[in-house]
């Protein structure tokens, strides 16, 4: 494809994971949303830099970027983790609301996020868990678009180290959506 492969300036850092696709800047065109160690930016389908959404050389991303219309207003929000913070941004890089960024209460690093509708509303929720060293307790979280947690959350994962992206699915087609948090030690 013309414009690819792409090579980034070393000042941008390394790409941290899969690229997200969507109309991240609300211009009616699909962009590639790329996360590097210290920045999130959009590229046109032809590989041209369109905009920097977020950049902070003091905060390293710890997850790929995910996109979802969390408040159902037609604009995609941009979700990613940086250390112990869960970030939800508007397409212009501003915080989605005063609830964001959300900081893990114990200051533990957060892993990858999953976005899915689990509460039975039409709005997607955010699933994320802590990712600590071996032998330290870990926690799984479910947060709504406004930063609130439903009754019964968070869940203790014990000393199981979260690894990978949470999986949310209605396996039996019955409408309930169990959540699997993959761990290095055993499924939680």
C-alpha cells in the first residue's frame, strides 16, 4: 500500500501495540490511531500524520489504544493506560470528563483494556486490571463512562498476574457477559 511501511522518528518512541481504526477526530474519515511509548496520534489511511492527540514524555503508555463511543454522542473516545492511570480522551486530547484520568487506588500499573456493554445499558464500559510483579495481589476493575463502578466491583485476582486483554462475551447467547481476565498463573 502506498505510504507503508511507516518508520517513526525516534523521538516518538516505539509503537506499543496494535493500531486502532476509527473516525477518531470526528471528521467523517477513518484514521489509524497509533500509540507509542509517549504519544497517541492519528494517521490518514495513506500514512500521513494528521494530529497529535496526546503526548507526555514523562508518562509511558502501558496499553494499546482502544476506541469507543462511551457516551453515545456519535464521537469516539480514546482509551489507554499510562502506569496506574486509565485515560479517556476526546478526539482533541482533552479529558473526556472530570472523572478522567482515573488512578488505580493502590497506585499499581494497569494492563490492557477491553470495552464492552456489561451493565445492560447501551453504553460500553471499560474493563481493566492491575499488572504487578509475581506474588503481588492484583485487581480487576469495571468502570462506566463516568468513572463509576457497579456493585460487586472491583474483583480480587489474588496473586495472579494479569496478562493480555480482558475478554467479555455472551458465550451462551443469553445476554449475560462474563469477563475473563487472562493471567500468567491461572484464569481469573
